[in-house]
């Protein structure tokens, strides 16, 4: 009887609406002082009206239910500057309400939303998206060659547009900040909000090639830091609770280091997050040409994790790999997810569906063979992404490993005081006949074979070790 009372009490502790995630000690934590790990997907509709519709190829109640059923607890949701402020200085409240439809679908299921100010190639003029047409300042340079993504980053007019943005031509930063503030004000009290991603994959502009050749770009990163600090200051005027996520320049995605903490003058450094991406440049080229990715991808992908650790340490921030994948290359997905486990990293796969992506890799990036049919999920990809993992830990993570082929799972953490239990998602997909569990330093308080394995620490300060294997 005592065991079941403990179990019911733990369920009651899970039921209240959770406050905002915050960054503490290099981790995301919830209001019960548990370290939260996020596994999720990107939902970014890049063409007008810049929000996924309530349709089969968009995002519906069924999509939210599907994510919940498969253990995904995070969505990076595209919120585009062009949608928030289509006209200079004018906020489109109707657009925000359309975004809110998805935010509320996710929150009702306990799925965290990261609001992502997404852009690629700046604007539709360059076969990209993100910035409104009124914010394009390229001196009218004619587009003799418009290759689109990703080669378009190297064209003169695209680099000029970025250059003028970074140097705040026509005071565009003020309008960008106003758009971010409108978003933050609307969702300042939103439960299950992972925070605000200030800008997606900021591109250096004229310095693009030199930054790549120099293995990083400290001068540009100082400009980028000034911009993101300015945006932080605006958000904090209307929302003092949620994490503000800053991103490195786009070349970080391919293994170059970041210099975002040179001066250390970040606003509200105690609640900041480092949002970063991990792609292999040679793999991206191979995917474009229809060839398999080379094995050399291990080096830059491992380097991205190493650089993220360094930046996270310097910022004393939470860290979140908010993009990776974008292909049907199962070897690459297996490699990056394993690296994520080894580095105790949260992640969002790119992408949930294709969403008419003008800069994407087509249907290969989707979780489904047919975006209008959730029954067409790519089972090999799902088997790698739907993993056993600790969603909330009453302590500090130490080590994590999971083998999708066997279902063998190992996790250890240092127990700390928390008002909720440790929660480990255990997918039926990998344990069709149930699972066995061995725990040291904690007690199992959930029902046998539950998809949410609940652990109550035996005490604080000791190491808890968990082993799970298929029956």
C-alpha cells in the first residue's frame, strides 16, 4: 500500500502546470529543480503565411498527439520576422494568434515549445525566408545568379543584405527587437515554453569565406554578440522568466568554433541558452548530389559538440542542439544521436515534415514518406529518434548511453533535492515484450513496463545508476 501511495503522490506532483524552464548550472531545469532533457523536432513553415496550417500537411491535433505518443517533448516552432512585422513597425496580431494555436496544442500535452526567429538566406528575393521585404537593403544589386540555398550565401547581393543588417542600416535592429518583444510579451506567462531563439543561423555577410577559411570569425562574432545582447535587453523588458537562446554564426554548424563570449557583456547571463546546430558540410553536398555521406562526418560532428561544450562553459549557460539530420541517412542520425547521448545533450531533429521548405532537402528531411499520412512514418528513422532517455532528472546527469538495436540503456546521475521524481521515457517500440530495470540509489515508483519510469531518490549526494534492458 505504501508503494502505491508513493506512486500516486508522484503522479500528483507531475500534474500541476510547470513554470518556465530556466538555465542553472549549465542545464535546463524545471520548477521542481529537475534537469530537463528535450528530444524533439523542428516545425518551421517558411513560406507565406509563415505558420503551419491546420491541415494534414501542416500541424494538427493529431500531430501533437503523435509527438506525445512517441515520447517527443520539444518542438522548435518557427516564428518569422516577416510574419510578425510584415509592414515596418506594425505587429501582425493575427499571425501571433495562428502561432498560438500550435503553442497551446503542445502545452496541453506537456510538450515544450521553443519559439524560433527563423531565417535562411534572409528573404524570398534570394530563395530564402525570414526577413520582410521592407528590411532588405542590398542597394538594388541585380541578381545575375540566384542559386538559392546554400550557395546563395556566397552571392554579392545576399552578403550585402546581411552586412547592412549587422551594421543596423536604417535602424532595422529596433524593428527586429520590437518584433521579438511582441512575441515575448504574448507568451511571457506561457507554461511549457522553452524560451526564445533570437535568430536562426546568422550568416556573416562579406566575411563569410574568410570566416570559413580562418576556422571561425572572432570579429564578426563580436558584432553578432552585440546584436543578440541588444535583443536580450528588449525581451527582458517584457519577459523576465524564460530562457533566451543565442546562436553562433552559421559556420559553427560545420565544426568551426564560436567566439560569442569574448567580452562577457551578456544581458541576464544567468538565464541564457546556447542554441546550436550540427551538420556535416560534405554530407550536405553529398545529399544535394544524391550520394551517400562520407565517413569523415564524424570529425566535424564531434567538433561541434566539443565547441558547444566550450561555449556553454564560457557562457555558463544551458546548451541545446536545436538542429541536426535533415536526411534519410540513418548512419548519420545514429552517429549524431549517439554523440548527443554521450554529451548529455538535448536535441531537435530537422524536420518533422517538409512543410514546403524552399531551402530544405525535400522529403528526405521529413519523418514521413507522405506528410499527409502519419502512418507513413519512416520506421528506421523513428527507431533511432524515439529513444529511451531521461526527460526529467532529480539530480545532475553524469553519463548516458542507449543502443537502439538492443534496447540496452544505462544512465547515472548525482541525486539532488527536487520536488518531483526522475522521469525516464521508455518507448514500447524498443521493448515490445516489456523491459527489466535495475536501479541503485533510487526506488522505482511506477507501474511495471510503464512508458514513464519514475524513480524516487533514496537520498541526496549519492550516485544513482539505472540499467534498462528488453525482455
